[in-house]
C-alpha cells in the first residue's frame, strides 16, 4: 500500500515513517509539510491512503481533506496529537470524507507504543475497505442466543430507530438529530464507525446539536424514549435477549468495529416490535445485510441517497440488496422519522 504523510512536525513525520516501515507491504508515497502541499501532491500522485494531520500552517487538515476528496479523492486517516482539543476538527474532516481518526504515535522511552499499534490496525482495516489487503473476513455476524422468556411483548416496547453510519456520518447524524424535537417519541441507537477514543467527544458534540439526550451506550443499558445511545467502544454493540445492550468482541476479524451489521442483526433477532432503521453515508458494505434482515422482519428501512452522501458505499450496497424500503436525501430523513413515529404511537 502506498501511504502519504501530511504533517508539519519533523519528529512526527519521522515517527510515522518508522511505524509504516515496520510493515513490509507499506511504502511512503510522499511527504507534505502542510495542507496546500498535500493537495498539490495528491493531484499529481494520488496514494492509496493519506495520514492527515489537522493543525498545520497555510491550509489545515480539514480544508486539505475537503479539497482532496473533491478533486483527487483517496482514503484519508486523520492522525492528531490532541484528541480533546481537535475533536470538532476531527468530525469536520470526517464530514468531508476522512474515514477515521487516531492519535499520533510517539516513540521512545516516554512514548506511546499502543498508539502505533492502533494506527497500524486502522490502516489494515482501511486496506480491506479499499481492496489493498489480502482476503476478506468470512466470519458471520449472526449471534446465536436463546430467546428470553422475560422479554416484554411487542406492544410494551417503545418505538425504536436504529441508525448506522460511517464516512461523513457525524455531520449527517447532526443534521438528522438537530431536526428531531424534544418530544420525539422513540428510542434511538446509533452505530458510527469511529475510534472509541473519539466517541465521547462525538457524544458531547452531538448533544449540542439536538434537544434529545445523547449518551454513550453502556453495558446493560435499556432503550428509552427520547434517549440517543451511541456505540462507544471498538467492540460490537448488540442487543441481548433481555433487551439490554451489550458489547462483544466477536466476530474478531470483522473489518468494521463497531459493526452496523452486528447491531442490526441482533435487533432483528430480539426486538419484536418492528421499528425504523436508517443506513447513512459510508464506505464499504457494513449494515447492508443487517438492513435487509430488518426489512424482512417488517421494519421500515431507509438508505441515504447518492446525491447527499459523502461516500455512497454502504447505502448503495443496501439498495443493491433490495434492503431499503425508501431511498431518501439526508434532508428528508428526519421528517420521515418524525412522521413514522407519530403514526406508530
């Protein structure tokens, strides 16, 4: 895989280069010291992946991501030194098409070798998404577990909205949630492809966009009307027979973590009241099979349309499978959710 490095710090560039060189199949395509140089170099020589810093002179990483994805698109992984300070920039860059974000590794006695491994793991996942790694996971996402005799009847369950998103997802989620009223009469669960390190900041940011309560999904949580729960670890969120939420490492080698498919399929298995499921912008196919299973269970399923997607990958896969009852522009999804929940109450 040919990987470019965009960073204005000499030590950071050298660290990233050394980490990449630990994998024999990785090659440094080029190095840029600011966003403007990255835009120019990418137009001349588009790599398979760019490791994009955020805070740089002349043109920052957010604007560089926007220009690159518009003019010479390729996979972009945000690499930032300060998660807390740069959270809003991370989500903005993801809104323009960055796939994920990770902390900048620091080598040496006082370094963080875990960050280097985390970055390499992200690169492996992205390689699978763009077809630059050997083989694909054949593991199944269906979780077998006995039905609980204590599960409430469908008539006692609250309306449920399940949402899956990836590339461009944070901005799409903000647009949808900002249009839902405080009186929205459904429970909402979201699985967004983003590293667990950034999820608390995503929750904080989304809380500023909506009158609903947005929280990290915790082990044992139950679904409540008016509450938005977001998958908060690098393991898969799933619904248990008891109708509480749980996290599972399996399937271990599945490239999407957390997986929309794993969650959608667990909901189809255990939530007896048909609800509404939405698959938003994102690269790859995660969520398409799960959306299809939900549709077959009587759920109303929605895929975001091509024109409003940052990346028309996951919704397209769902449309190709016939998994979507409706294909809607982003601006119409919130209105549809409000209307459908009003009809079912």
